[in-house]
């Protein structure tokens, strides 16, 4: 176990921050926050001994905001 780090709390905070950056159209910063949140979710899954399917279910929620950024940037 890696300690008592609150990975889910950190991920939730980062998700809130990425939403704010999306509203401001700061896409690079929003994308950075999303990837940081994904890392926190992955760390939580690892310390909790999640299966691959459980890990994908947890981190998969971040694919939609990434797609929205690509669409907003004209990369869809």
C-alpha cells in the first residue's frame, strides 16, 4: 500500500478544476487536469487492487471531456 493518500478526493478536485478550465476555453490546462485526474484514479485502483475492468470503468469517465476538448479544438 502506498500510504493514506486520498486519490479519489484529489481526482474529484482535479475534475472540478478541468471543468472550470473548459468553461474558460483553456483547453491545454483542462487536458492536463484530466490526465492528472486519470493518474489519481489509476493510483486508487492500484492501491485498492482493482481488476482491469474496474480500473477502466473508473478512468473511462474521463474520455468524454477529452473528446469535447478535441471537438472544440476542431480535431474531431
